[in-house]
C-alpha cells in the first residue's frame, strides 16, 4: 500500500535518539529547549514552546490567550477536529467559518461578513486560522479584522512548517499571537509525536511553559514564597503534563536539519502531479503566487464531468494499493458538534468540497514508479477535458 503520507527515518535520526537514550536525562533536559529555540529561529519568531502534541499546544495556546467559559472560539470547519476541540477544552463555545472554494482555507470574505452580522457578545475571543494542506491563509486581511473586532489569532500551521506567506515565514507571528506546528509522522518533519508553539510574546511563551508542566515553576524569580531551599517549586495554576520528552526532541532536531529539502521535494512532486493531471476533469490545488506551500497534502476535487464518483474512485485506488484519504470531513458535521445545533447546509463550500475531494499520496520518499502508478490509474478513471 502506498500511503498518503509517510515519515522518513534515516540512520542519523536513529543515532540522535540513541545518543539521547544513553544520556542522563530522557524526559526533561536540554534537547526540548534546543528544539524550541531552533524552530523559533527557523521561522523567525522570538520564542518556541514544545509540547507532546499539536493538540496540547492548541489547548495551551487558547488558555494563554485567556479563552475561558462563555467565550467564543471560531475556526475553519475544513480541518481536523483538534482545531475546534481546543475551544471545548477551555469550556468556550465554538463556531465555524466557511472555506474559500479555491484554496480551501478559511474564507476571509465569509469571516468579515460573519463578524459584521454577529452580536457583540458572540464575537470570537480567539480565531484559529488553519493553513490547510500547507498553504497560508490571507493573514494580513485577517489581522486587520482582528484589530477591528478585538480577537486573538492562533495560526494552526500543523500542515505548514517550512512554508511562507508573502515574504514571511509561516510561524513568525507577524500577523498572529501564536502559531502551532505538528510533529506527527505524516507531517513535514516528525518527532514521532509532538508539537511546537511559536510566539513573539514573552507573556504567552511563559504562560504556555507553565501550563504544559502542571502549572509548576522552578524559577526563584517567580516564586510567591521567597528564600526557599534548592528543592523548592511552586504550582501557581492548574496545568497539564504536556511536556515533550528528550527522545522525541532529539528526533525532531535531527529531522529539522532536512526541513527545506523535504518541502522542496514535496513541491517538486506536486508539480509532477499538476503537469500530468491538468488535462483531466479535476480541480487541482491552487496556490497563490505570493505563497510557498509546504504541501503537506495534495488534494484533487472531482468535477461534474469527471465521469466517476468520489466513493468509486476512492475504492478503486485503495483496491489498487494506493492509500488515498479524504481531508476533511467538515467538523460541524461530526456527531459531537451536531449537539450544538450545527447541521448540513450551514457551511456549503466546505460541504461541497468534502463530497468531491480525494487526497493523493505525497511524501518526500514517494518514488517515480509509485507516483506514476497513481497518475496512470487516475488517467484511466477520470474523463479528459473536452
């Protein structure tokens, strides 16, 4: 089976983990801090905070921005459920915004209209902006809306490490408060599991560090009770055990050295798909000319004239050993969110997209023979353009 996504583990990665495994510290040590600093440096942000997952990072980011019971969090409905669940974790209320039919990212016009027609007490305190498939949203426009309507911005860039928006590296937080990256195996680089938050705010960075570590600080400068012994620590807030281990951090650091090469290879593979599938009745990924996508996903959308339905094509490709997937089932259609009153027809662009989308295999080690197998099966399954 050719999967839709796959990590690459080299001997250098294994060696990095083995060396850390032999070190005195394998849970809390210097590697996690080094990874935080290196990712922040890579994306030109001032601070990085490591977590055991991007989901944990989203949760703590929302808390650091002050999201609490009674507040509203808005996000794109075309995402993995974690983008919305972080609001539920904070006992906030969640609402969604429809997607742009070209980029499948959050539609800025739809956001602007929704903000304009929403009562003040239901406006978002936090907006989670999802950079779907690796391409940045229109962050300058969203930032202007945030200034006008007074909400905070989290960039869910789980798909987008190594990408850029205009001249800005994704994660630099020029137009947001906090950015979240995923280090899951199918993402751009992996730590086996893990997440990184970047920010330019010392306040938010410090709060997230506290939250991920049970709410405990060991910094004497922060103690409420001064002049204690060297053993002393304080729990100052309720927190969580969301720390990234040294083993995971070591793998992440090793992988980070290959980030640019991985993103370049993903773009090269996407170009091959574009060149070979452009004459079929498909809508291929659209990337704004001023963006550089990390191309975590390569999604195709079947047109009315494609000559085959989504389910039939999905099953044909799966039966041929091609592990295609669908990204994503709109979050508002999940049974859990139906309990809050969301229903079919609420976000028509996302729902229409979902009915016709298929994610093709795309990862740095996808070889020419494997990619050509995917292309050949699509060419025999989908009608050509007239």
